C-alpha cells in the first residue's frame, strides 16, 4: 500500500531547499489523522495508520493531474530507463533555473508487513540519474538497504542483507557497474539480470510492487485489466453492473471465426497482424483484448494463432437485442473500464484514477466510491482519485483526512494540503463551504464588468 509520495521540480511542483540545501519536496500521504470516523478504513502497519481511500480536489489547472503524472512518471522511470521517456521538459518551468536542478520522486509503501522508502533524483532535461536510495522503515528508524550517488561514483549497501558471502562481492560489482550507466536506476538494472537467489529477493519484490501493484488510470485509459473479468460467466460481475444502474443485465462472449473477424477491418493487414498475435517465447498461451471501433474482441492464442475469437455483447433486461461495448453510453464504458478497482481480489493493490467523475453522473461517482469502500473491507487495497464532484465531499461519506486540496500559488506552483488541518465539525456541510472558497482550491473569477466593461465591449 502507498503511504506517502514526495515530488520536487516536476511540472507545477516547484523546487525548494532548506538552509542546508536539502530538497523540501511537496508531499501527498495516506496517513490517518485523529478523526474518529470510519475507523474500519484504517490499516495498521508497524504502528503506521494507513488509509484505504483518498480524494484530491482543486480548481482547473491547480495541479491535481500533475500529481498523478508525477507518480506515473517515477514509476515509468523505475520500470524502464529515463532515455525512452519523453519528460525532458517536465521540470517545473515557473523558474528558468529549475531546468538544471534535480527532480525528486520518493515513494513510501508497504509490502506484506514491511514498510519501505524508495526514491531517486534525476535531471529530466539531460535524461540522467543523479542519486538513488532504498530504506526499510522500522518504527521511527530508517534502515539503509542501499544508497548511491551516480556522478561521484559513490555507493553504500548493507552487507548483512546477504547470507551468501559470494553475493556481497557480486553486489559490489553490480553497484559499480550501475554507476557507469546514468540513464537507468539500479533497481531496474538488478531486476534486468533476473537473479533468482534469495539474497536478491527484496529487490524483485520492490520492482514488482511498481510493476503489478501500482496502477494509474487516466480519463483516456482504455483496455485495462477490467476486461478480463468478461472472459467467463461471471454472476458477481453482472450483479455489480446491475447495482451500479448501468441497465446491463447480462453479457456473452459471442464466438467468431477468422473470416467474420476480418470483416470488421477495412485493412486486411491489420486483421492478419492481430490474428498472428504478438511475438512470444515458446509460443505459450496468452489472452489479448482488442478494442476496435465499437467492438471489444477477445483473442485466445495457442501455439499457432488464436484458438478462440469472441466479441463482447451486452443484454439489457427485456430488450431482445444485444449491444456492443461501443454502443453503451460513455458513462457505462467508463464504469466497465474501472471494474477491476472493485472486483479484484489481489491484496496490496493501489489504484490511482484521474478524474473519476469523467462521464459519470454525480450520484454514480459517489456510489462507485461507496462500492469500493464496501468491497475493500476485508482487503488491503487502496483507491486514490482526483475529482470535481463536490457532493462526494461529505463527512457522512468520507473522513476529513481522506479529502485533499490542490491550490495554485501566485508563482503558478502547486501546494497540497488535507482538509483535516481545518478541524471541521462532523455536522458541517463541507461541500457548500468548499464551493464558497472557505478552504481554498477553487476557481476565482473576475467580475464581468472588470473584464468587458459596462458598455458591453465584448460585442465588438
């Protein structure tokens, strides 16, 4: 689970330092405050009380989406290299000097019963790694697993991590080798070697947390894990779709032969490419979901091409017709894309959704959050959203510490703060006070006459 994310010098997040020239990042966290509401939504990890849900509000261009992009950018650098990521101009451009200053990303998270802090600094403009560190958090202490400074070719790691003494010398070699490569992180390099010895297990676990546990969903995200729920008869899935008032009462995966599949494509070469499938080692079986036009296809590949081709069709009550995915409303499509957030049974998943309320009715946004909170009662899973839906900002639904605000400052940088700092009574109508500007993070409009003049100069 994610406990804290820190960022500096990325898009609207500025660059600040203290008197010792140490970076002071902007922080977003899921640590529980002192509120007594909904205690069942708080999980205890080694004395750390962590929330399952968090929402971020703010005016347009306040920096809400930039927080999501920062989390995602750091994740992409971890899982690949900085060379292949087009973020060279994503430093905070509010000051020209920021171009040559480091960008910081740091994640505090849990894996099973252990807590870790992993972070790094990069120069986005030059596409190079500057420093990297990994700590295990034990109570109030930080135990250093490794640290490195790339340009200085300096590093440290805890040799007591290794039971096999030969691996200590090998790890020294790995660290020295990594410092000669300033475009990728050590965490990426050590996992690229696919070492399966127990001594290296901690690095695999942390890399896989970013790869499999942390999921970022944008408004334009299509074809996620949700679609694999439709691969078989799933009564639970139908009940959720009906509960969320989509009008869908059933579905089927209608089988197609290859010729029928090709009829959906004006370009035969594209159809042939899809039928051939992606390159695979040993031609092992795999499933692929394809969204083309209004149709959602499932292709199950065997050794020599697809063993099965099917398209997803929905039924609606007594309506005798069946409908393709693209014929459903935008709101229904959005819900289908997000079903994995509710239905997944995998512990420690972290879902981050930008603009949850996009295409959703206000009541649907609330119902979706309530459904997640209900389904996650017995799972250590998290949901973090950005939204404009003020009706969700209700202390009968959310805790104060589950509501965050993004404020655009005078220098066009973003500040983040939680509603918990205002010590609001539980009976307050928070949404009304928020829209009136009491907590900040709302648009401030000029007076009409101030902009256009009383004589209606806007008509010219």
